[in-house]
C-alpha cells in the first residue's frame, strides 16, 4: 500500500533527496559552484536545484572510477552479488520515495512510477544472480598441442548516459550488469530528471558499494563534460540510451579510443493487427504499447498497421478506450496519463498531428494540446493516415496513435520493415504459424506476439539497424561488460624430450 501523497510529503522527500555531484563516495558541489533547476512538467514549478557538473568534475569522476577499478575487479563475485541484492532490497523498501520522485521530475502517474520501481529493481536482483555465474572454459586444442583456457574479465571504467523518460530503470539497467561484472562507472543522468539517479546513488552507497565504483554527474553541458571522457584513454566503454542522431555522434567520437559501445537508440515500432486477431485483446495491447509512459518510450507503438477488413472497427474501439483515459498530474490517483516532458515535446507532437491531418488523415480523437499549467497533450487517434505522412516516419514520443490499413501479409511486412529502425514490433494474430513466420521476416530486435509489453530484465533488450548495438538485460546483458581472454597452455602430457609439436 502506497503512502498518500500530500504537499508536505513532496516537500519532505525533496528536502532529503541529494542534489550534489556524487564523486568518489562523497557528495560535492561542482567546480564552479553552479546549479540548475529541475521542473515538474505537470505544474511548470521548480522542484529542486541540482549541482551542475563542469568538465573538470567529469575528469574527477573518471579519475575516481579509474582508481577504484583494480580493487573492484578483484572483488569476489559473491560480494558484488550481495551488494546488488542489498540494493534491490533497499530500492523495494524505498519504493514510495522513488516513485514519487519520478512523478515529480518526469510527470508519469504514480501507479506507473511504482511499476518502474519494480522493473528497475529487478535488474539489481537479476544481475546480482548473474555475477557468480560468470565463467569461461577449458578445452584441448584440436591438434592436441595445447590446452585452451578462456577467461572473462571486466571491461573497465564505463561512461553511462541515460535519458529522462525512465529515470530509475535506465540507470539500473546499466549499473547492475557493470557492478556484477566488476566495472566502475561514471553516470551522466538526463538534465531533465537527475533526482532519481542521485537518490539511487545514495541507495547503492547504503548497500555497500565502495567509493569510486559509481560516480554521478548531472550537468546542463553534456557534450562539454562527457566529450573529454570519451577521448580519455582511461575510459573503456560507453553505454548510451537516447536518440539515433546523438548515438551516431557518440559512436563516431568513440572511434579514436576504440571504445566498447552499447547503444539503445530510436524506434518506430509497428503494431500489426491481422484480420483473425482478437480485436478486444488487440485494443488492450495497443493501449499498453501506446500509452505506457505517455507514449514517451522507445518501445511505444508508433504505427498501427491494421488489416483493412478490421481497420475501421479497430480505430473506433481504440478511440473509445483512449477517450476514457484520465489526464492530469501524476500524484492524483485517478490520473492515467501525465504530461509530456516539456513545452518543446508538446509543440513537436502537435506538429506531427497537424501535419498528418493536413495530409488527409482523419482526426478521430484529441489532437490539440490542453491548457496549462503543465505540458499536457490528450490521447489522440488518427485513422486513414496516408503514406508519406511524417508521423509514420518519425518517433512520436507522445500519446498519439496513427492507424494505417493494409491488405496482405506481404504488405504489412513491407510497411513494418520500411524504416531505418528495428527495435520492437507487435503482432496480433490467432495464427501461430503466421506469428512464427513474422518472427523471421520482421527486421526487429524484439517481437511482442499477442502482447503489448515486451520489456523484462530476464530478456535481452535491444534492436537492429539504426535502433542500436548490443543488448541490455537477460544472460546477454552482462557480456557487454566483459572482455574475453584466451590463454594457450602447453600440453601437460607432452614428452619434454620429444621437442616441439609440428606446426
């Protein structure tokens, strides 16, 4: 049962939330004492002032991570696992605080914020269990001359750059496997939502994470602070979640040091509904895939491709269900859809809707920003969206559902694959053969078959094409933080008098 939220609850939480830089196990000011404001997107009110890291602070953070790396790499896996387990317990205990903090700085409804706490905490538990399972192998070379020993070791100091839309989960999804693997790290959280990352740092400190292993540096000058770190020979890995355009620049910047990179980038997820689908289930799945996090999610359904025979009915049912979604401040228990992150997001989403209508789409629901204060955009449904409309090519990042009709499976596949992105697809059909066939035909890193939710800490999250590189979560997730070392050992059974083996 969650604690009732009052103005006093909010003030008390904000008063005890850290707002400094976290470097080498200590809370500090930035090198020039500068700070920046964090704004509640549902009220446009300032909720906190946070230390604004400067380039020298970034260098201090990397120096701390580099100094801590040798001893942290030698820490027994079970010790690392127990720290992660304790962090999981503490995040769970402090779920009300973390959920409310996310609602205040990002705007999502409290119920959804609690879901993110549970999801984010699970990465700590999952990778705590993976830490003792890191293993290599021992075998005989095919020619019998040597024994082959393959070992795994931590990559080394990492730089993490996380987005504003999932302030807790995007941090734990990177921090947890790094801790499990024995890597130190510098985390640069999003300027719009730094508070959750700072509270998480405090929790990890309380869980026993040694000084220097995690360093957190919020900043309004991301390129100036992280750029020198990416060029620094002490850094060995970069993990970024955000837009493809920024990811492309970071990959290019990483080339000089040949950094290991993990990139979770943009998406343009198709939600495909076939003529044999259970329409009620498809609509419920569409709501989950579209309105999770207000549509401000890389896995949000972006295009609804519906068989022509059921497109009209699907559009009607979806508009009816979305019309019943309550919009408001996330602290209100009745709210199902919070604000967008800022005024620019409202303008961008509104522009995409206006462009689609101008191109010939039918506005079935919503379509106009709501009066402030706050950055609110209502649930919106567009039907008969014509090919070529920008809304079909760009990531919407808002509660807007454009519906497009198709006639054949081949056409659905062509439309779904006709994008540079390939993060996730959703398919609704009662035909299992078709579902499995589409799993092979669709260019995607993840597929939701008759479900609108695919994210799970036990599964490998990631995409293909311009949606990114690498995987987060699952057994695959920890491999992103491990280097492979091969040791060739002379044949212990060889006759020392016989001389070297041929070849």
